[in-house]
C-alpha cells in the first residue's frame, strides 16, 4: 500500500492583531451606547459588560489575528470591513490560500505544477461556486482536480483523510489541503458569550506518496479516523435558502451560536475516546504519543482531553497551545499547532493531529516523523483509514 507523507506545511497569519483589552473596550463601548438607547426607549433590560479577565480564565485566549481590526473595533459597526472584489480579482480566501500554500510547497520542495489535487477545506466558504479550490488551483498553477469541502472545525482532518486516500488509490500523487478560515465574518462581536472566541488564519498541507517525496523529514500518516454525531449545540443557520424563507438575514442565528458548556461536556469524552481507540487500532499505546496537536478552541478542553488520553497531565510542550495567540481558528487550529510545534520531534516520534467541532465532528490523524527520507518503520506500517 502506498505510504502517504506530509512533507510541508504553511501558515498565513493576518497582519491585524487584536488583544482582549481592545476587543472588550469596543464591546463595552457598544454596551454603554446600547443601554443608553434602551433607557431612552423605556426598555428595562440592560446588557452586561465583558471582561478580559473572564476571557482569559474561561478560554485561555489572549489575542487573535483578523483580516480587518478597524471594522471589528468600531462600536458602531463591530464586524470586519472587507471590500467586495470583482469577479476578475483573486478572492479573499484564494489570496489567503496562495500565501499559505506557497510556504507549504516551498517546505516540501514541490512545484505547484506537480500538485494534482487541491482541497479547500474550511468552515465558511465565501461563495457556493465556482469552487474556491478551483480558483486556487488556477492561481497556483496546479494540475489535476480541485474541490471544496466543509466539515466545520474538522474540515482539515477530514480533507487529510480524503487526500491521503486519493493518493493511496492512485487518483493523485501529490495533494494540497488548504484551510482559509475567516472566522471574524461569522462571529457576532455583539454577543458577550462568544465575541472573543475566534480569529482568522489559513493553513496549507502538502501530502505526497512516499516514493515521490524528497523533503528531508516528513511525517508519515499511520492512519486516520473520523467520527460524527449530530448536535445542535454549535450552529449557524445562514444559508442560501434565507432569501426564499423570508427569514431575517440579521437574526443572531445567522452567525455562530453555541451552548458552550454543553459543547465542553459532550465533546471532550468523544474526542478522548476517538484518540485512544484510534491508537489501539494502530497497536500504539497512549504513552507512545510524543505530541498531541489538538483543535484549539479552549485551553481547558485541551488540558482535559490530553489528560484523559495520556492518563496524566501533558508534559511541557506535549500538547502545544496556540489559541492564546490565535484564538479559535476553526479547522486551521490543530494544523497551526502542527506547523509551529513539530520540528523538535525525534525521528520515529509519534503524534496525533486531532480536530473537533460543529456537527459534532472529530478527526484523528496519527503521524510519525520519518527517519530521514525514504526510511519508514514497518512496525505500524498500516495504510488506509483505520
Ligand atoms: C469546538 C469548537 O471549536 S466550537 C467553538 C468554541 N467552542 C468552545 O470553545 C466550547 C467549549 N466551551 C467553552 O469554551 C466555554 O463554555 C466558553 C469559553 C465558551 C464559556 O465559558 P463558561 O465558563 O462556560 O462560561 P458561561 O457561559 O457558563 O458563563 C459563566 C459566567 O461568566 C459570565 N460571562 C459570559 N461571558 C462573559 C464575558 N464576555 N465577560 C464576562 N463575563 C462573562 C456569564 O454571564 C456567567 O455568569 P454567571 O455565572 O454569573 O451566570
């Protein structure tokens, strides 16, 4: 069976950084104005203020990067301002994708023309068609075929499995998985419970059949495992039927909404069981795991999942946190952690990239650092989705 190797990753980080204090100042200025409006209109109910202390304590988030800070921090607007682009211009997600893909291709030592599958996988696509991936394929000069897919926060791991299988069956020899997440556009910055949760970023991953890979030390995919379980606890009702259902396009449910506590309670055990069962199916023990690159939604969730999987608190750097800087970047989060925190791993070290999110959906990708190019250990050398 063809072995599939991750040979390069890339990351696009928007220039605008917004820390909690700036976000909270904008939110509280809006609350003050809104409460004054309510008082004037004789409405009794008042809105509560937000606080940086709460955000850090509840989530571990200190900062987020966004495509446009000015629109978000304007209390009169509180949403990013992204100018409309003409059909002849590269789309916003296409531009993010070109930046992240360029870095990933360079790391892999692969020319764009040698890519024959491009998957754009993210929570929110900026239009239904033509597919952003097909536009990106053209912008990069990649060959083969391309398609978009959305499995919310698990989009990237589901796409890794899809790309790896395409390589295994011979439909592609090299694939690019790109996750351009513009979470600031689906976030209700006027909702106290969630206004701090998300940031924007784009990741890219190059996957190759091992016979073709030339990168010095790639990460061999030992197996992938995906799970979904329906839940309304995280939801966004925006959709193309809005126009014909005559529903209010400004209604709060047309943006991200969640029952945070429920998500915490229901998703942590699901994810811990997914990883543990996946490792067992690969004849790996929990303590074989040198690293957990977990989805980055909430620091406490990650601590709990890592503890459940490992049976003890993770060692320093064993379950890296990037949400302190990036906040929740949906499907990009676990890939950012993988991108930034893998180079120190010794050859042969095993780790898991694990996403979880709306759906619910969760994906586990177990990888092992190669011992220099072309040398693959046979002990856990199974291919396929396991
Ligand atoms: C998986 C995904 O990627 S989906 C997207 C992200 N999802 C998640 O992160 C799900 C996991 N859940 C969580 O992380 C958490 O539930 C959070 C961070 C969303 C919220 O933290 P919680 O501790 O659950 O806060 P909760 O909503 O219960 O509120 C606790 C208190 O803080 C208050 N509070 C809520 N928001 C704020 C705020 N912005 N500032 C100050 N206080 C606040 C509430 O009013 C409440 O006060 P009370 O105890 O007096 O009633």
